[in-house]
């Protein structure tokens, strides 16, 4: 927005932080998340980034889920929907030099990806390496063929 409106406020120190130029510029990157983030807490940050791509023979889904192991991730297929669910629990306890330190953390996410009947879930293959989950699903025979629809 700064490039569109070359205006400078003479009283920068008096402007509230909430309405600074940086906030306004960031707001338009993702208006719903940025406007509602005080109410959502950290939940909006728990959803993994997901890329879905396809070629002639298969659909590939890549999800960023760093800090987890294969045991922390569940994949389920139901009614044409692939669900990626992860849950991580961590507890740490130290007793040193007459001091006691305890910390626990918990986090989970669930992401549904609609694929319909275009894939054969029985042939699905999943791999987890370096914080990236990769799922490959072969396409069904009917989804590999393009169907032409004539317009009158």
C-alpha cells in the first residue's frame, strides 16, 4: 500500500501501533487470519502447509510436519477424503543442583483433503522424511481418461 499512497504522517510517534503501515500491509496478505488471530490463538499456526499435485497417473500430497515421527502421524481415508492427523506430546523434567525444572507441551492438527473417487486409496504409499510427509495415490482408470462434453 505504501507505493500507492505516498503520504507521511508527521506524528509517527502518536499513531497507535495497531494501525501502523506494517500492520495494514500485512493485513492484506491474509485478511481473515490476521484480523481474527487474537481470537484464534495459536490454532491457525497448527495446520501444516499442504501441496497437492497430480500427473497422468497419480496424485501427490506433500505436507510439512516437522518435529514429528512416523508414529505421531495418522492417515485415514473416508468418503473420498484423505485426513492427515498428527499429535505430539512432550514432557521434560530435570533435577540439578537443588533445582527442579518441568515442562510439558502438547499439540495436534488435522487436515482434510477432498479427492473424491479420482484415486484408488488401496494403492496409497506414504513416506516421511526430514519433516515432510509425502503421500502418493494412484488415479483410478476412469479419472485418467478425459471426457469431452459437447455444447449445443
